[in-house]
C-alpha cells in the first residue's frame, strides 16, 4: 500500500523526522512518503489565515498524486482542506489527524481530552470536534501555552507541559484517553502512555492507521456532496496547470 | 462607510451586475466597490476543491484592503474563508452571506428554508447552517437542480424553479422565510417576495446590510481564537509579498 | 426611520437616560422614542412572575404603535414577549436584546460571554441563548451578584464587578466578546471595550442596530407560525379595547 | 389532595366538561376544581399574542390559590406561564400539559407524535418539546387543519381528522404513542386508544396525573432560577392588588 | 395497585430495608413487593460487566411477574435493562430510577445535579441522562468517592460526603434540585431536603411514584420499537424455560 | 494478529459462512476465529429482550478469550454489550459493527444511510447512532420489512429489497454511502457497491477492519469509566465460574 503524507507547511528538516515516525508506525506492506509545501509557504498553521494560504497546495498535491497512492494523509490537526481533498482524490482514500484520532479515542475509552499548543487553537478545534459528532465524548481541550515554534525550540519544556496537562485532563476532567493535538518528538506518545497508564494518541499516527484501514477495503463515495468537479471544467479553466 | 465586496471567483461581466444590486441595496452613505479574483481562478465555487483554490486570494484581498474599508463582504453562499478573513481584517468588519442571511431570517420568522443550486451543495451547506446554530430553525434546504453555469445560461428556467421550490418550502416544509442561496437576477428577490407573500432574502444583500450594521458600531475581537498572526512573521516569511 | 423602544417596566427617570443612550447610538436618519409601562407595573423584571405581568402591556404597545413605527425594540435581556410582539407587529420589525447581541457577538469573535446581575437569571437566560442556537458559541454566563435595584443604587460597585467578571470571562473562559446582559451607565460599554481590548456589547444598543438593519430592507413573515390573529376576532372579543 | 385546574381562557361552558373529564381521571382522594379567566380574555390561545394577554392572569390565579391547593395544573398545550407560575406557587406543585404528556409518552414507548390543531402551532410547540429535551423522541408533529373554534363547532370532523393523522403518525412516522395536543370530547382518547391499539394521551389528564404524582411527595425548589420574588417588593409595588 | 420492585443484585439483607422505604413512600392502595436476583449474582452493579450478567435475570423476572403486577420498578440507577424489560412486560408498566428522577427533577426546578458513588459511574450515567434529553438541565454530576460496598460499610461517611457534594452542587454548579444516584439509608433524602432547603430526590422512590402515576391510567405501547417478541418463538426456543 | 468474532446468537450453520466472509476480508497476518453462544440462546437478536439474554454470554466469552486474542469483534448491529465487553477485555481491543461502520462511512462520504431489517429496529438503532455522535451525518435509516429469519429464508427477496432501499436512500435521502445493518450473503456488499456506484459497507467487515487497525497500535484505557471490575471481587462472588 502506498501512502502519501502531506505536511501542510513549507519544507523543513522536520519532514525527515516525521517520515521516520510514520514509517515505524506503518504496517510492513505500507510504503509511506512525505511531501511538504513550497518554501514560500507558512512554516506552521497556527493561524486561520495561514491555513487559507496552504489549502490550495494541499488540493493540488492530492490531485497530482491520487493515481500513484492508495491513500493520502493530511497533516495538521485542524484537518484543513479535508473536504476539498476528499472531493478530488479520485479513488484514493484521504484521512486527517483530528477526525482519525477522535474516532480512535472513542473506541479506546469513554472520554478523551485533546492537548493543543496555544489557547488560540481551541475555538476552531472545538468546533471541528463537535462537527465530527464527538462533543459529548470530549472531556476537555487543554492548551500547553506554547506555539509551534516554541515547541520546536524547547521540546523538553513542551513535553513537561504536555505531561502536566495530560495528568490534569485525567484527574480533573475525567479523560480516559489523551490525544496529542500538536507535534511531539519521535516516540513521545509511547513514553507518555507508559507514564500515565492511559492511551496517548499521536494524531498523525492515528491518521496513518486510519488510512491503512480504509484504503485496503473501501473507496470514497463520488455521489451527492462527494461529487468531484468535472475534468473538462478543470482543464478548460486551467486550474491545476503547473 | 466604505464596503468592499469580494466576489470569490474569476472576474467576469457578472461583477457589474452585482455592483448594481449592492449599490441599490446599500444605504446612501455607503460606498460599495466590488472586486473579483484573478482571471485564472474558478468561475464558480460549486466544488469544495474550487473553494480551496480561491480562499488564499480572499485572505490576500482582505488583508490588502482592510485599511481602506470599514467592512469587507465575502460573496459565495458557503462563507468560505470567513474565519481566516476575520482573523486578518484588522479593524475592518467581515461578513458573509450564509451567516448573515440565516441570522436575519430568524428575526423575520420562526422557520426558514434555503434554496440552492444542485444537491451537491446540500451536505456542506447544511453543516454550515448547523455550525451557526440554526439547524432547528431551518425548515428545509431545497435544490433547484441547476448549477451556477446553468443558472446563468437559463435565468428564466432558474427563476421558475426557484419559484416552485420556494412554494414547496412554504407549503410542504413550513418555511416562513425563504433564503436564496444562489444567484438570481437583479430584483428577483423582491419579485418573489411579492408573489409568495413571504420574505425572500437575497443572501448577498443580507451580508451587505449585516456589514453596514456592524461596521458603524463595533470592531472585531482580537483575543483568543480571533488573535491575528504576528506581522513580523508574515513579513519574514514573505507570505503576502506580491 | 422611526423606532420605538419599549422599556418593559414601570416608568421612571431611567427612561430618559436610556433615550439618550439610544439616540447617540442611532443613525442620523433614525428617530428613537422610548415608552414605558404604566406606573403600577414592576420596576424591574428580575423574576419570571414580573415578566408575566408585563408581557400583555408589551403586546398592547406593539399593536398600538405598529403603524407609526418602522421597528419596535423590546428592552429587557430576557427578550420577553418577543414571539408574541412579532406576531402582532404588522409590517413593523421587532427586535430584542438577547437575540440581537448574541448574533452580533458571533460576528465579532468566536466565543462570547454574557454578564448578568444575579445567579437567579442564569438558567432562563441560558435556555434562551441555546434556543437561539448559540449554546456552543457561549463561553460562559457570569453573574455579578447584584440585582437591578442594587445596580442602580451602587453603579460604581456594579461597574467594578462587571470589569472583574469580564476579565475572568476572557482569561478563564476564553471569551473573545463580552455582552452586558444588565444595564450600565451611559457609555460604560465603550469604556470597558477600551480597557479590555475586546468588544463589549451593550445589548440594548445591539437591539437598536439590529432593528435599523432589518427595518430598512425586510418585513416580517406572516406565514405559518408567524400568522397574526384575525382582526375580527380581536375586535369581537374586545382584546385591545382601551 | 386539592388540585386547581386553570383554564387559560375566558370562562365558557367548556369549563364544565373539562371538570367532568378531570374528575373522572383523578384519584379518589383528589379534589379537582376548575377556574377560568375573566370574560374579556381570549377564548382560545391559538396566537402568541393571546397567550401574552392571558399569562398575567395565570400568575395571579396561581399566587392567589397556592395556599389552598397542593397543586395547580395549567391548561393549554403551550404550557404558557409555566416557569412564572412555578416561581410564585409557594409550596404548591405546578404542572402543564406539554411537559407532562411528553414525559409520560417517553415512558410508554420509544417515539411519540403530537397532534395539533393548525400548522400555526407547530413551530412554537416544536421549540417547546425540544426545550424539554424530547426532540429526538418525537416522531412527528401533525396538524389536523382545524382551529380551536372549528374543533368546537365540528367535533365529529375533528375526531375524524385526529383519527387519520394518528394513523399516519403511526404508519408513516413511526410513532408508538400519540399525544392529543388539542381538546377533544370526553373519553375520546380512550376510544382512540382502542381503535389504534396504541396509547393515546390526553394532555390535560397527563398534567393532572403528573400533579398528583408530584404533590404528594415533593415540593418545588426555591433556589437559583426558582427563587421567588420577595413578598415585600410585591406588596410595595402593589403588583397583585385586586 | 400491585408493584414489584426488582433489586438487580443478589439477595441480601438490604432487600428488607428497601421494602420498608418503598412501602412508606407508596400510596395506601399500593402493594409493593421486592424481589432480588439469585445468590450467585453480583452484589452491586458498579461495573458494566456486572450489569451485563444481571440483565437477563431482570428480563426473566419481568416476564414471569407481568401478569400479577400493574407495574415493575427496576432498581439500580443505570436503568439497566429498561428497554428490554419494557418490551416484554405485557400490559404492565416498567419504570426505572434515572428516567423517573430526572423527569421529576425538571418539574421541581430548572437545574438538577446527580450525586453518584465513584467517578467510574460518571461517563455512562451522563450518557444516559443525555439520552433521556436532560443534558441541558443537568447542572453537574458529582461523585462522593465511595463505591457501593464502602457506602454500606460506612454510611455516616457516605452521608457526610453526600451532604458536602450536594452543597457544592447547589453553590458552585447552580443546582436547584439534587438527585441521589446511589443508595442511602431510610429517610436520608428527607433529612437532606430539610438541611439544604432544596428538594432531594431519592431515585428509587421517584421510580415508584412514577410507576404509580402511569399504571393507573396508561398501558405501554406495543407498536414499532415497542413490539414484543412473538410468544411462539420464545416457546419454541425455550428461552424462559425454568 | 488473532481476532475472535463473537456471534451473539445460538450456534448454527451461518457461523461457517460468516467465518469465510471474515477470513476473506482480513489481512493476511490476521487469524480470525468465530464463536457462537450456547444452543439454548436466541437465534437472532431482533428483540431487546433477546439481547438481554445474550449479553452475559458475550461478556463471559470476552473475558475467557481476552488473553488469547488481540481483539474481539462483537457481531449484531446493535453493538450490544460493547461497553461491558470493553470494560472486561484486559488488553484486548473490542469493536462492534454499528460504531465501526458509521465511523468508516463518515470517512468515505458526507452522508450515509443504514438499511435494517424491520421497522422494529429503527428507534433503538437511531438512538445508538446518535449516541456515537453521527445523528447529523445519517441521511436516513430504512427498513426492508424482513426479519432475520425471513432474510435467511428468502435471500433473493432480501437482496432485491436492499437494492431498492439503497437506491432510495441515495436518490431521495441524499445518502453517499450505504451501510448494511443486517446480514446478507457472502460478497453481496461488493456486488451492490458496483451496481450503485457508491460504497456499501458490510458492518461486520467494518468491525473486523476497525479491530485490525486498533489492535496493532493501541490498548484500551483502564481509567475512569473504563476501569475494570476487581479480579478478587469476581473470584469471591464466583461470577464467571463455569
């Protein structure tokens, strides 16, 4: 199975680390490759305006790669562009972190909490979780008070805060499962799983495993709201012309 | 009051007609101008993938024009890019058709129906209306079975079908107010209002009036989820460099 | 545009102050007048039983004034009598504070909080906000622990507590916009807006601006649940006989 | 146990029939009396404006009779004035038809339908049922196309239509229980129960039985939102002065 | 009226105390008997797996006793087996504590809180309350940190904690009514009612009174989802063979 | 990976066919075995009372087999016993058809419909889907008017009706994905997928693939509501003694 992971940010050395994480998590018969956006794109998607800039690239990448992959995994916990990418993915499956990790969390326990970077992210992400139908199963969403750049700059601080907030989510909010809604280093979710004695879901891995599950057995619907744009229109308007 | 209306599609002769409609609906002290996207952009946004292509332009336009306008009105009934545009609009108000027209409909009657072009549009638009909190006030969403191009090509057919579906919404679904979720010719909503004896809301005009209401009295929040991206970051990454 | 503001309480010297506040907030071409209830009516509506006593007056006033006004604004944050007043308002628009201010708050930010007087008010007001569809957008409702009389008697104490609770709503609850669900002195919301760096909505002004927006462009529906009582029945029963 | 049934309309000969129906349904140790509003009040409450006129009377009656009754049952399927009446009822229980009959219906089957007079009633009544938390258990609300006066004038026609709509509710909408949301003659609900082979709930009887259940064992809360207005304030304002 | 109370746990000396409590709460013309499960069954139902073991017994008891009773009351706050017991109860009414006590609480005040034993119980019980439609009326669910065995072993400690949590529910969470979702000694809810000045509902008594209300007047639906299994099938499969 | 599929009905020759279907759908490295209940148990679970009889067996099987399997898949579209089985499964994953197939359907399209046997099943199943958070994504639930025995007796008739209702779900209700909520013959869902041009999900296969996805990467939570019963208690009460 060939899976493409789309990092929705400008290329950087983190791409490599992500690839290693995903390959380790993938099944043996899965070939994962990672792609990033052009260098003049945002380096993180902490702001809605940055997402708006990145989303056309996501759609272009999905369309260009759909014939060569069984599934495309979109990175970035906001699942930005998911509906659009699914529309245009042909027979390739498309998955994304928030949808996948919340569905998985519900199967591992009765209440989950999501840890995010800054409070800035909470309203949109909460709306997203509610839109997926999981508002009642979410015990809480907690911010560690660090943006993406800060997390990269001080990973130990980030991990310490993730640990703290995860504990509070369990003890104060009744979480039985914890979802990491922001990046952490290779293997951190396993470390935290052991420490807390509770499942900790790395949302990127969740999206990968969800893609593996779906791609082998089902294809996307192309009816109703899932109807793709007509190829002639795309061609005559030159929408994806390089 | 200076209001910019952003047509989220490639420039075309419809821009003129839209400008005429909006100017007629605006207050005397409102100056409305209309802008469109570059010519290689989609000519309609019937597909989620097309929206994804257009949304970066919307954000760019809002950012570029925010200092010269009191409000920006986004066209296109899906309200695409609204959250992102609001984030980056500085002190300018941003409004959009679906949010504005559903809020207004609730103040004119207890149940409303929305008429859209094709069934393709229904799932996403329904999710949008529910997200705004109006799922219980929506009597129905009905499609006239015509896409944007078909509506432009055969306006009389489109109007006939809008009439039919509006009547069914009122008689079968219990609608007290009808929202036009797709374009119609200049003055059509007034004609239909008279015929049906029920308020018919042109969603573009709703967004314009909503903008006029807000812009004179309030400014957008810049806290929490409404925090804008830092200007230094935008500059150093060159995100909006022309 | 002629707008009537109905204070749903016995006449008092506060009527004058309210008139001044509203006139300042109104557009130049709007003529606002304020009316109150007869002197033997409740002086505030802190109790549901008081509202029940006042609501027939509201309906009578709306019916009597509908032909001479483009819109009627109902005072009192519970929006009492709104459905009934709308039914009988003829072609006049009717608006009310809670509906208007919550709709406006959603357009200014992603989460709002409402400040009320006493905890007594919270259950009914929360049900009202949910009924309007904004339960998910409400970050919190906070009481300042002062009834209407206490607020009038000690305005400085009331303002200090509004300040405190507004800050907590922003810092602890994630509010991006604050709605004043109880009376404050002339200009206080602007003062608080500056202090907090966040939009603070005076709910009476919100209802006024909402009325201005609607009245110029739309008329109420008279279909379905918005069908008015037959004039012959009203006449033969003598319901509104003076 | 002494129970007062408040007909929220002007006195008429129907009061007698109602009394007979209620007495037959009451337990042996229950004494039911029926009171109506003054003669210049509406004769039915088909319009929201009529309710607004009646609701102050309801509150006055509840307050005046609370010391002499264990429970007060409010008539009229909209449950108008319920919150206010409960606030001011002292230690007397207050019940109302819609709340009682929907709660009972859920205990008799998994889905219920409500039959009402005219389509006019549907939006408000639907909002009420949702507010009570039973939106998901309601299979449908169906109107028989007859107002209160027409039902009184042509009871046989009304019964025929109730029969038809009840059948459709069961066969088309999946109702397992039917609630009569409008008046019918003495014993009709039992007749219909036999014909349909399904429980048919007369909503007035439901409110009576609910009152009997509650009044013997519990008293209303007087905390939080259920705090009553202070007697000194009522006295000094002369609110209930005869 | 003959009512059977089914303790969904292995027989024990608590059965006697429960019988005394229920007889005192019942009407004079109600004959209450209590039955328990066989001795090798769980002694409490704190775990979902224990419930699963007990539920077949509940169904067997309901089926066996339905012809000799007007109503069956299921014990255990989770209402386990309620849907199944109702399906097979013939013309006997079936009630259960959580459904009954939440419905009653809503009629006594605008917000209620539920006190339970351990945090373990919260997710399932919360889902149950939401399923009944009362999620919005529930101010909070609070655990006293004691399991069933601990409550039995140290009743004074349990009562002290129930007192504390009830007070917090009222003061911090806005509860107007308190529901005891776990067993307490004879008469404790009345004691607590007096202390708190708020209605405290013993959920078993609530289920009993609900049964008395329903059984005299209505019978369960046997349509749609309430259709019972065919007797021939039960006989030929030998499902309830002793 | 070792996966146990629990048929929640008395053993029969259908077990074999199910095993064949599951083995074909499983990954190469998955070993699937199928177990059924003792012969005196119900042969189908069309009634809630039958489920109540079967659920203790499910829990016993899960407990007995948890150490020898990576995952247990519960059959029967009602997901009966899922919460209890998950509680007691140790480190084994437990999945069930309705939860798995609705989650998967949402990833393949924006709206799904579920086809069930008889109308009897609709209320409970609808409540289940809503409980999982997918009420808004469900376009409809449609019954083919055949019970389990009838489907087995006349498979061709069943398939014809499934075809018809699937088509109606797509054309009339807006379904983009169809879930088979009742058994069909080997390979039928693939046949129907081709015919309809839309994904058709066999819910048993969905539960299997969900189990494969989860079992390799995560373990169930054992905190909060997912805390298992203490082994000493189980032993001392003799709950699972053979």
